C-alpha cells in the first residue's frame, strides 16, 4: 500500500487448515472450493516514509498498536488444479478473508475493517 509516497507492507507467518471439496472435470483438471481456518504465528508491519525514515513493528505488540489483532482467522476459497501425465501438478487458489484483522485501535467509532485476502500458486509432484 502507498500513501503520499509512503509505503506500507504487512508480512505474516501462518498455519492454515483448508477444508475443501474438489470436483474432477476429468482425470487431469479439477476445481475446488472450501473454507480456511488459520492461525497467525508472527508478523511484521513495515513503514517507509517519503522523508527516508523506516520502521518495523511486530503486529502482536500491544504497546505499539493499543491492542492486538486476533491470531485466528477464517475465510472461503476457490481454486483449480491441473495434473500433468508425469506426476507434476500446478494449482492456484484465491482466499477471501472474512475475519476482521484490525491492527490498531482507533478512538473514533468508524467502520474501518482490515481483512487478509490472498492468492497462492503451487507446483508439486504426486507419486
């Protein structure tokens, strides 16, 4: 995210338990849909300001943020997978975050919400 030449990024480490169903269109291609249950292990919020200052903050540091976000989150996903004849496969998935991941507490009663959405691509081998 960039605001007035300031740059912000959020990096998180997580464990995800996907619960999914697959539909096989044929032996090589399938589509899937399901629900992810996740747990954030750690994370870092990085800010780089246009005047050169840079800061890194742990996302679970209560003193910095005035509270801490939930470690748990959940959300639906959709995906597809293609299996090659030699055992290789490629898959992709889009995950929608539906659990609010609010980093800082605000004094105003606004409806600001933060969600973690992601796209992932995988390459693997089945034997």
